């Protein structure tokens, strides 16, 4: 049993309690303790096993091996994640410093003057066409609304108005 606990004992203290629960039931608690304030709480998860003396003799060693293996794997995973986060943080800081150093040193880009535009000679303004006074007999210009089914064709001569004009 202690041989199996040795890998955990290298990094932290382990509290071991054994108690009689029932007439034939024994509970064994294995509790890893924090050694530093920065330790992750997951590394102090306890193991509690209850069984008869015969069951504990047969199974406790393999249970402790599994517990220690999980504990060490979690420790390695946490250390690896912490190292990756530290490396990413350092890379981000270095990138930010590099950007900060290169930004102020940049000179404004030179703007080339646009080529001289060809000056057009002014032309004589055309005389405005005088507006034709409106008449009651003017027909409005045709509207090209193909969608409008109610539009009338003003270019054709109205038949009724001719008959009325002749009758007058």
C-alpha cells in the first residue's frame, strides 16, 4: 500500500485515516494535502474506500494505483496547461511590444501631387430657349408606364372630340 502511495508522497503530504464503520466494514480515507497556496484543489481530491478487511486486502492496492495514476496525470496536465498559457502570454506581450515599437517610427507616406489637369477653355454659354406659354389645348407628353394598364394613348386622335368639333 505504501509503495503505491510513494509517487504522491514525493510532491505532497497524504493524510491516511482508517475507521471501523460497521461490525465488519472498514473505511480507508487517503487525502492529499496542499503544500503551497498556489496548488490546484483538484490535486487534493480525497479517496475513500469502504469494505470488509478481506475486500480491502485484495482490492485496496489496485485502487490506490489507479488513484495515484489519475493524480499524477492530472498534475502533469495542469503543469502543461500552465506552461502553455505562460508561453502564450509571453508571445502576446512580445508581439504587443513589437507593434508598439514599430508604430511610432513609421514616417507618413509621401503623397505625390496629382498631374496638372488640362484646363478646358470656357465656351460661350448657349442662349436659353424661351419657354412656350401653356395653352388649354396642349396635350401632355405620353407616359411610358408599361405596368400602368389605365394609361391612355394621347398620341392618337380622339374620335369623339372630332365629331364634337365638326358639330360646333
